[in-house]
C-alpha cells in the first residue's frame, strides 16, 4: 500500500481537485504576456481620454486567462496523466471556454484603439491579409476546431503528448489557438470577417458550431477502443475502470461544449441587438433632419395649392417609416 500511494496520487475527490495545484511555467508565461499586453492597452486607452468597459476586462481576465490557469495548473493538471477525464476537460476548456473569455474582452479592438495610427493600421492589414482571412473564414475555422479535436484523440498525438512534456505544452497552445481562430473574429467589433457575415449569419454559424463542437465528445464517449489505452492502463489508479473513465471524459466534453455554446450565442445576439439600435438611431436622426412641413406655392392660375410631401410620393425605407409615423398625413 505504501508503494501504491507513492506511485499513484490520492483518489480525485472534489476537495482534492479544488485544492491540488501545480505550476506550469509556459502557461504562466503565456498568461503573464497576454494579461500584460491587455492591461497596457487599457491604460493607453484611458490615458487618451477613452474608456474600456469593465465587463470586457472581467471577461478577458476571469473567464479567458482564468480558464487557462485552471486547465493547466489546477487539479485537472495534477490528475491528467492518471485519468482520461481530467485531460478531456482540460482540452475542451482550452479549445472552447478560454477562447470565449478572451474574445469577450475584444483584444483586437483594444489593440486598434491603444496603438498609434501606424500600429493600428498594421493590425487592420493583418486582419485582412490572405492567410488570416483564410484561417478565420467561418467554415474553415470550424473545420479546424473539429479537426484539432479529432486529431488529438484519434492519432498518436495525445498518447505521445502524455509522455513528452514539450509536446504536451504545444498541444495546449494548439487547442487554444484553434479555438481563437473561430471565436475572436465572430465577437470582435473590428471588421475581421467577410461583409456577408452579418449578425444573423454569425448567429447561424455559432449555432452550427455548437453542434459541430459536440461531435468529438460524442465520438469519444461512444468509441469502443481506448484512447491512449496503453498509457492509462499502466498509469490509472488501482481499481479504476478505464473504459468508464473515457465515457466520463466524453460526456464532460459534450456537456461543456453545449454549455459554452449558450453564452457564445447570447453574445452574438446581444451584438445584433446593439447594431440594430445603432442603425435605428442613425435613421431617426436622418428623419429628423429631412422632415419639413409642405410649403404653399402659387399655381399658374393664381390659386394656392400645397406640394405633396416627399414621403407620400417616394418609395424606400425612410419614406415608409415616415408614412407609418404620420398616419394622418
């Protein structure tokens, strides 16, 4: 029993998962760099007299960077080489949850707002470059996320990463970048997507992406062959059911994917509503400037008559809105 306790960590109870932590230097460096750059951008914007919403800062730090810290250094990282399900939660957290938090902070718009004019122009040129356009094209980025998940679990990638430390860290980064390629362009206020990707189209794409993101978890949960089976059969704690452990991992992937899809879709719908309100405000200002009472003129025979208002004679959205607002006209 003493030998087993020295080789295997204690049973992963909820308390141990919450209380067990281990440092991950590459992840710490990444969090420090991302957090430092974001904080620098916020300070720059405020020094110029602008403001940056606290909600965006909270989303970037707590949900985005926080998810990176939890997935790479919490009890999930302590047990990911003994049990499959903590590794599965790690991977889906880096692939879906962390990118959503980072995107809600809108770092692309912050970079444009904080950098000098030349730097902001370079950022916009990068966003509209051919390679970035290709990788962030909605259907391409969705396929990349799905391909990343399937490659991790159904090739030697994952099993090798469990043995090789640097490849394990590279897998973390791979999952995070793949998720960001889809989420960041959809939620940013910069024009990072083609013009046809209007808010209704984005909402449909997010809905489709939620279905696609559920596929890896479903496949893992129902897959008859063990994933990295040789590793987990050798390293799993005594008495563990490795097949059941894989089913738990697939179920966790499926559940987290569906839960993340809800706030993602809500964020897109909120952007859509704000865009509609802004468009309505612009249209109302235009109406206020164009509405004018009809002026009397003298007819050729000397009788006075009124010119019909333009909204009664013209077609178009503006005229239609005026006719609805002035039913007695």
